[in-house]
C-alpha cells in the first residue's frame, strides 16, 4: 500500500490497469503498450495483478476485470471497469496532462 501511494502521488497522470493473469488477453497488453507509447513521459502506465495484490484490490473495491483508474497527485480522477481501447484511454489520460 505504501508503494502504491508513492506511485499515484506524482504530478503527472497515472493510468492503472488492474487485471487478473488467468483472464489476461494479449490485446490488453498491446493496448497498454500503445497507450504508453503515445503518451511517452507525459504519463505513467502501470499494470497491477489483482491476485498478487489482493489487499490493494480489496481496499480500492476492484470487483471487475479489467478495472482502469487514472490518478494524479494522489487523487483518483477516473475509473471504469471493462475493456477500453487504446484511443479511449489515451484521450482520457490526456485530459489530466
């Protein structure tokens, strides 16, 4: 939890993909690569396995897979459960750059 606090407390947007390895599709990995490439150093893109981080997932009430969140300066700005395409995620993150 401490490390998570450090990750989200930066002054650039942080897009987090909470996922489960047993249900991870290759398209999700490609989508996040595209998002990270498009945003460059303007934002941070992180994947968190909910099975390996159950305490964090429970604390944030992550129920669906995948669940995406955008944080900036430690504050959650956006949250959505379900698949999102790269262009949608890029547009959302750019709102907080």
